[in-house]
C-alpha cells in the first residue's frame, strides 16, 4: 500500500500484463467500483492488436504495444513473457512513487514490473504458476495477496509466512434487478474464449444426440484458424443454425442481460487438460461460471476442483465424463427441476457478489 498524494483523492494504479483487458471481468469490476467511489484510476496494459483497446470513462489507460504473434503458444513462451515484463518496466519508469493510494500488479509479471518502481504493492493473482516470474515475486517479497480460493493460495504460497491474503472470485457485481425472461429450455450457451482446451467441442458434439430444437451459441473470441476448423468439421450444424458463432464484444455491464436469454450454460475443460493435471486449469474458478450464476443460468461442466461451487450450491451438474449422452442426461435432469436450479444460481451469485467481496478488501486495507 502506498500513501496517496493526489489532492486528497484516493488513487489506484493497476498493471495488467495480458492482452485481454477488455475480457477480464475482475479488473473491469475493480475499475468500475473504484471509479464509482470517486477514485482516480490508472491502468498499464499490453496489447497486440488481437483484442480491442478498451476505453473507460474517467480512467487513464496506457497501452504497451506488443508484437502480434500468429499462434497462442508463442504468447506462452518464456521469451515473450520476459519481453513483456521488460516493456512494462520501461513504461513504468517515470511513475512517481507517492502518487497512488494503492498499487496492484496482476499476476507474476504485473507484480514484478510494479515492484521495480514501488517498494510495496498488492499482488492480484488471476493465474497461478510457480515459474521463474513467481520466484522473482518471492525475491521482491509479497505483503498482500488477492487470490480466488484457499487451494490456489496454498499452491502458490506453500511455506511463505506473513502474507496477508484476501479471496476474490472472478464474479460479476450481483444485481437481481435483471429479470429472468421466459425460457424455452432449448437455448444453450458456451461463453468465453473459444478454444479446444475449454471443451468447446464437447458442447458441439452434444447437439448430435439432441433434437433439432436445441441450439448452441458460441459467444466469445476465437482464433481464425480454429474458426475455420470448426466450420469445416461441423458445417451441417453451422449451416442449419444449430451452432451460432457470436464474436461481437459485449461490455461488462451488459453481460448478464445477454446471458439471461439463454437456458443452460456450459463450462468444460478438455480431457488433455485434466489428464495433464495443470493446476492453473483444474483449480481455476472460471469467470463464465459466476456470470452464469448471476444471470440465473444453470451450469453443466467438468468435475474439477475449480468448479466445485456448482455442486456446493446445486446450481447445475458436474460430469466426470463429457460424452454427448451424459450431457444429454444432465440437460434432462436440469430441465425437470429448472426453477430449483435457477434459484440456486441466484443464491450462489449473491454469495460471491463482487461488490461485497472487494469492498471488504478495501476496508481491511484501510482504503474505504
């Protein structure tokens, strides 16, 4: 935490080291809540032309240009991450030490870049990895950590002591003003980044054992190569409009209204991801999950630790086997008890309300 020197106004600096600021509900919600409280907010974020450069009223956003790479695997490479870190460090070199009430570094790279300028800060963890960048974070020292769950905290901190920790889910600001429309039961939704690792083809394959009234909307960003592959492989379903691809951007404050028009949402992970036991995936409470809850959309997903709130609140069904016949059976169970599942979704949404959670963190940090 840094003492403010901004004319008595609280101020925040957020360093976001990834290209998809416009698709990060946690960061967008933090910005929205701080601005509503009258804070001055500054964001440093990277972009590579794949995702749009977001503009937010009353928020200063400094964009750090990165090269546009052809495949996502290059963006995961150590050298690209290191280059990203260096670009952020250079961009932050003129930031004044005493200008902000609180400084937040997102994930290891954002926190490392931040600590080159500030002697202290808050590490906000959206992804977990005990890699070289995490080791740099440990070298700098971590005073305050914001993370989603106890399991993820234990994974990254291990034997580290005296780290003040707060829990914040990748959830929306709960608002029951949004009405639940009359639903047909046949509109299915896959919401989020459209990639094979997120089990998108499990969702598509399920249509082959469902009657023609069922449609599946794939809503989110997609790599062009994967779009072409899907349209070639499932051309009949695309041509008959049983699969609807919608890549248009929906602003964060309109997401719940958009999702409320659908009946059941999918949240899967591929067998390859599960068998590889990639902890960041299997422990991640997916953001789409909490958006489904707040929109009153029951969930069918993969039975992993990150999605256990589905079972905890009986807000849907988790599967150990994602074959189409199992998805079909789950759809039938949910539709037979639909009102109960919808009510449980709203109960979960209220429990994870972002507004309550984040305000609690501000109070504990002495910033509210």
